[in-house]
């Protein structure tokens, strides 16, 4: 396990210079909260709010054109503030075009695994972008979108109510209600045991 002093050193180096980013990701193995904190401290984005989560494996280009609100959760997705096609068009036709756009993500937004956010998009507050979606148009406040291209498939309020109903049926709900943060290392083994028991029943006998 990596020593605390080395993790702190790698974090400080990554904050100071982006060329240490991959080293920090590989050796420091930061979680999404820590990674977002590093990017915020380094000032990569136009702006970033509080309590954001960004997977280190997320592919985010043109960060200076991207604004993140509070409690934005970004998994291993792709975001870009430019259109690469214009470079091909410029060379093919002897033109001098530009193709860029902002990505403006408001408060309380979740972006799922494998989603692609294209330039010129605003994602309203309390919105969810489902895994694998391609977002090329604005997402309205409170919308849940999915598909290629992404279209509205639900509403934030409905998703919350469905999550509440599911949690009422979970035998480990009492542990979640006691958990002080998003992840508790001491509680996790018991949570996993109860979840597996709920999903599959008693474990098979080992031979």
C-alpha cells in the first residue's frame, strides 16, 4: 500500500503541473472525490463548484471551456469542447473555420459510464445522463436522458422516488442510514455480505 507521504507528494505534484497527472492516477490511485479536488485546486476548469466527483479515467478535453456546478458526479465518460471535423474540412477545402463550444453543467448532475458530452451543451440542474448516452443538445432541468442521441426518458423526481422504494426493501438499509459518508471501509464487508445474501441466498457449499 502506498505511503501517506508519497500520496501527498504525488497530489502536490499533480496540482502544480498536469504532466504528473498520470503518475498520480497510477500510483496514488485517487478516488473520484480526491481527483476532483485536485483538478479544482489546479484550476483546470472555467469553474468548479463544491462536492464534485470525477473518475480519474474520465476523458475530459478543453477543460477551460467547461463549467461544473455543485455536486456534479462524472464517471468514466468523455467530454470535449471542440469539433475535430473542422480541422479536416479546413485542410480539405482550404478554409479557416473554428469549431468550439462550452459545456455548462449545473448543480446536482450525474453523468453515467461511457456517456459522451459534445460541445455547445448545457445540462440543467437535477439531471441524470444515463450510461452510454450521446448528449448533443441541452438537457432540461430535472430530466433523465438516455440513448444516441440522448432523449428524455424520465424525470429526476421519479428517479428519487424509485430509489426510495427500492431502499425500503433492502435488508441492509439500517447500515446505510448509519453511514456517515459515501463509503465506510469498516462497514463495507458487512454491506457486501448482506447484499450477496439478498441477491443469491445462502452461498453454495465449497467442494
